[in-house]
C-alpha cells in the first residue's frame, strides 16, 4: 500500500489519529517533491513530532525527493531514513542510502 500523502504536521496528525482509531499502522509521505519545497529539516521535525505522538501507529515516513539527486543526498545527510527518488542512477542512490542506514522507497506511481 502506498503511503498517505501529507502536507504538514496537522495532515499527519489527522491521518494517524484515524489510523489509531481503526487500530492500524500507516506510512506517510510528503507531497511530491517535498524535499524541494519543505526541505529535509522540515520533514525530519514533522517526523520526530509524529513519532512522539503516535509511536505505535506511524510505520514509516517517506520524503519525496523527486528526481533531484542533491535533494536526496541532502535528505540522507539530514538523517531522513526513507526517501523516494525518481532521478538517474537509482542503484547508486540506494547504495548511498544504505551506507547511512536509510533506504530508498519506490517513487509515487513507480
């Protein structure tokens, strides 16, 4: 199942509250190109807050880095643990993610 897209902290809280009510765990993702619009620090702060509030409900957070290798590498340097990347040389990006204990998710629709 593809992660639910969120546009910030309040969207995440709404998704996770509904999942908690249903007894489910869910994964959340930034909007398309979220690393380019909000940035990795913004995303990491949202993830930290949501994990603190919903530790048993939040399965995974995915930062969409579009096709921008610089945004993807910046997200990994910022400590984001799961990124979606649709750019060139995905195998190399997957290796870069693994080298810092992170992972590369499939891009939306991919």
